[in-house]
C-alpha cells in the first residue's frame, strides 16, 4: 500500500475536539523530539506537512492528517505531543 495523498485537517487541544472516529487512525506517540512529525513527513512524502523543530515540544496539539492510499482507502495519521522534556512553560506542560 502506498500513500498517494495526505493533507492536514485539524489541530485539537483535547480529544473531544478531534474528528469523528469514522475511519482507521494511526497515532504516533513517543518522547519529545524523537521524530514523530518527521516520520509522518517521510511516510507521506510531503516535507513540512507535519511541523518539525530542533527544540523539543514543537507539537503541542493533537494533529490529524487525512490520508488516501493507493487502494483508495482513507484513514487518519495522528501526530501527538511528545512526553518528557519540552522547552515550554510548566503551565503548558501540565495542560498536556
């Protein structure tokens, strides 16, 4: 299966704001600055689709991307905020 199209849909502060769970969803979770967003960009072959940064804590919201594969199926890729060290305020970190 090959990804033929991917586009950004929404950034959500809480799971309640996420799109309806009406398709398959693959979420990337891991420590801060491990490369979750970079992996999404590589898989979709779209540099800059998921925002990346050299400093930990760039992804602060739940980011959904709508993906269409070569078999014409549609599904979501989800970029989650990392856990562990992030260069953000303690208040922002506590909200996550």
